[in-house]
C-alpha cells in the first residue's frame, strides 16, 4: 500500500462524506432509552436494548408465526440471548440460555429449526482463564420452539474448539476448527445428519499448517477465521494471513483448491482476510480484514471487491473508501479516536430466508467508526452512502478495548424487513434503518472489461 494510494482512498471517502449531513438523535420510543449523541447519515435509530446488561456479539435471526426472534452470542457472558424484535422500537429479552463456564460462546448459526453454537477456548486477555477447563467444538440445537432451544448433540475438535461456523441447512456444518496437530484453525466439514452423533466428513488446510505431519508454517497467522461460505460445490474461505481461498467441495471427503488471492503483505498481517461473501450472479466476492491494533498500530486492514470471473485466478477489483469522522468530531481521523478502527463484520447470513438478500448496499461494521453503508452498484467505484456511529460507552463490561473506552461496533445483521441490528463490545443492541437512496442496478465483475 503506497502513501499515494492511501491518500487517494482517503480523498474518495472525504468527498463522499462531504455530501452527507450529520443526523443527531430524535425521540425514539424504546424499551430502553436510546443513548444520545450518536452521529448518523442516511441511517435512523429505531430502537435500543441493554440486553439485560450483556453486550451482544454475533447474531442470527428467524421469523416464526409472525414473530421475529434475534439470537446472539456474547463476549463477556457465557451463553446466548434470545430477543423478540417483532416490534423493533421495543425489543425484549425473552430468554438467556447459559453456556459452559470459561468458554467463548460468541457465535451461532440458525437455519430452519436448527441452531449451531460455537464453543471455543477464549483468548488471553478476553475475560476467560486459559489455565482453567473449557468446553469446545459446537452444540446442535432444535429450535422448533424458538424460545426454548433443545440440545441435540455436540461435536468436539479435541483441541481448542471452533470459532465461526457456517450452517446452510441440510447435512453439513462448515467449521473453522482448531484441530490437534495443526497450526491455527483449519476448514473441517462435519456431518450432522444424526445430530446426536456428528462426525467429521472432510478437512482442508493450507500447506504448512499440519505441523504434526512435519509441515512448517510459512508465517504466523495462517488460520481460517470463518465462517466458510458455501455456494453449491464451492467453498469460499477467509484464511487470515493466507488470504482468500476458493475450494471445490464436490467431493466432501477431499476438498481441492481452485484459486487463491493473497493480501498479506501489504495489508494487516494477523487477520488479512476476516470475512468473505460471494455475490450471486455478479462474479464478485467481498472480502475484508479485521482491525486488531488499537490506534491503528498496524498495516491498513482492507475491505475489497474481488473479481472471480476466473475463479482459478481471482483479482482485486476495488477497495472501499476509508471512513472519515463526522463534521464537528473532536478527532481528525478515526485512528486518533482510540480503540480499533477498520472493518470487521458484514451482513453475511445470505443463506437465511429472513435476512435481507445482498443487493447494491453493503453493510459493514468498523469498530470505532460504527456501521458503514457502501453503494457497490458500480463494482469498480464503491461509495460510502451512510453511516451510524454510536456514542462512546458509559460503562466497561469487559477488558477490551485495553486503553480508551470508546465504542467498538462488532456485528451487523439486516433482516428482510430492512431493520439493521448492530452490537458493541461495551454497549447494548441498536436497531436501525437505512433511509437513503437504494441503487437500482448493479454491474458484474465482467462489466466494462
């Protein structure tokens, strides 16, 4: 990444934001008061919940009998919360399902009446004790009764567990699993046809990860982050410092590499590719890294569109503009604000019927820059068209961010009604709505070539 390119990206973001006005809070009826002093453009606050004092992390959603249920994991609490968000202005916690002690319960996947919840040993400095026992793998639940999950089974890695998993319905769960004998997490496919007795069906890893087999990792950070995203017989893998990998899974037992694109260097090294999502019908894949260093003490984490017209040779097509602070902010750029700044999560559950299908708007969380909305109708010239930056928290629930207590927006989910849900490390659940113009058409990777 050259200085000239970074300046060009910054100028593009500044030009886009100059045309966007800042919106300050209006009166909103909610179960919990909507915190004041957020900054927004083309995004309005609809509701807010403190989630009974348990800040949320990853989310899934499901409509049952005309009622909408939001499921979420937690960073600082062990278990999962179920909320009724049928009326977005008044979200209600209906149940907290306790999880195992000293274990990360940060992620879940919902498809139909099945829920899969990840279990993992927590990282040092994240509120768990690495020297104490933990549970691992993933749990399988029947959620035919949406507020009373029934546990059906568990799959274990024999190692540190799973981080982010994909369940697209049917027989297989696609996991990012920390398996014994491997450096980092690898791609493991698990058969849950008999949910009481799940079994491994196949695995794939980047050469160098299988240290027990004599392989030597070429660099630190080679680890699939997950969830693997599956479209037919193709899996798209967000492989950290190894970048993006496209894998043929027509033979579940023996996945084979189709294509790859590296991002490290020049982009941030430890999680060069954090999230990945193929876009049906456009020969495009969205990828982004994850900001790790507070105060931007790291190389730039990217958010990009990738041309996969030739899946054996994917190529970088465009990058998202760098967000700039709202007018009147007491910092000149988000790096100076404190905490992490850069991309993290996206509206990724495209396989779920109750999630808004990916069109020309891309929703992405950016830690201290909140939620950013990008118009990607022109895949060669993406533009920022909206944002929502919550106010900084007033209470610390967990040890991160380590330095200044600033907002760190984590996950985003958009339901098919158009309501946007965002979670934060030390704050409750925000329910939002995009109010800007929605682009009508989109181009593919092949357009204009």
